[in-house]
C-alpha cells in the first residue's frame, strides 16, 4: 500500500494476495434531480468487485452527483444501486458509511485535531470503537499511507498531499468494500499529485473496488479497468482505457479528449 516506498519488498506479494475484499456495484437506471434540474438521466453502470472505474467528462455532467448517490450524500430520484446484490437505497446509513468510503477534493479534515485523531474519529463515532482499539487501527492506516511520523500534526502542519493521504487513511480505517474518489488531486500543487495517485493505484492493485472521478487522464489510462465518459447526466461511452482514449466512438468524447489531452 505504501506507494512511495519503491518496489514491493516481496516482489509480487502485493498483487497476489489482495488485501481488500472489494464489493461489486451495479447501478440501474439511476436518476437524480436538484429541484427541477435533472442531473442524472438514467445511468447504468457495473463495477466489478476489485476493479477501478474512472469517470471522466466535462464540468457539470453529473460526475460528482453520481458518486454522491453511491453513498447517499444525495438521494436518487429513481433507479437502484446494488452493492453485492443489496440495494444501498434500503441500507441503514451507518452500515452504508462503513461499506462505502469517500474522499473529496477538499480534504474535509477537522483542523483542530491531529492526523491520528482525524482517523480515529470515524472509528470512535461511527463504529463506536473503544479509543485504544481505534488508536491502534488509525496508527496502522496512517503508516500504510506513509504518514506514521506525521500523525501528531494538525492539518495546517501537513502538505496538501499529506492531508489528502490522511483523508484516504480515514476512509480506509472503516474497512470499506468500495472507495469513491472525487477529484482528489485537483486542489493539490502539481508536485504533490503523484504521491496521492500512486497510493490510489496501490489500493486498486490490492483489490479495492474504486470509482474515481478524475481529470488525470494518465492515471485513468494506466490504472483503470474501465473508463466511463459522462455528458449531460448520461454515460455516453464506457470501455477499457485503450478503447476510450485511442478509439473513441462518439463525437462528444472525441471533442472532450481534444480539449483535455
Ligand atoms: P460534475 O461533478 O460533473 O461537475 P455535478 O454532479 O457537480 O457535475 O453537477 C451536475 C449538475 O448539477 C450541474 O448543473 C450543477 O450545477 C448541478 N448541481 C450540483 N450540485 C448542486 C446542488 N447542490 N444544488 C443544485 N444544483 C446542483
Ligand atoms: Mg464534480
């Protein structure tokens, strides 16, 4: 998991023994509106267990809303989202929060708490875990994202990349089956982007199911099992990275790629 640490000491161990038990997601005819504004207009998407799906598309196309529906930060209007066959729309919110982790562009860390406390808080609050046990897990997760020595720093004393890795450690501490990432490197200085992307790639290799909204086309090409192009609340095209980037079919995707690549 420790992305910046160079080659894995035991060669292929990282790949051969998936650390995470990723869940499968099936999204069926999902619709969502903010008031009168239809934002998702019937989205169908399958994300196989342990795979990485990157979601690309122009601003306002509904990418964030799709992710937010996947852990019910917003309620869909219609359709369904199944996690290992179970509708998340019928799931108790606390159970959903444990199973589906999310990381945002702005790290949303508590400024008055240290890195360690930020990771511990979700464990003590949502999982009602005793502090001692929460501390043990939080230390382990922080070590895995390469921040063992920074654990007693507050967010203001950490770089943007380090803060984002704390946010990832916090999400991982819940032992989720799915991780959602919404433009998590967009607010970072360029030199800090790679460390976060490398960490995400490592998570993907270790069996986490991931849905990643990103402008990092290189990451999507390298890491994604599936790339999804959204426009105006619909999935216009989906396929493997090669298909999407080298052989786009729709004019809209061709135009989008011409602008961003
Ligand atoms: P993306 O992430 O692809 O940029 P969003 O899902 O954020 O797209 O937004 C899709 C559409 O929904 C846009 O037209 C946006 O202005 C609108 N929208 C997003 N959030 C809200 C909100 N909280 N209230 C009203 N409209 C919103
Ligand atoms: Mg967005």
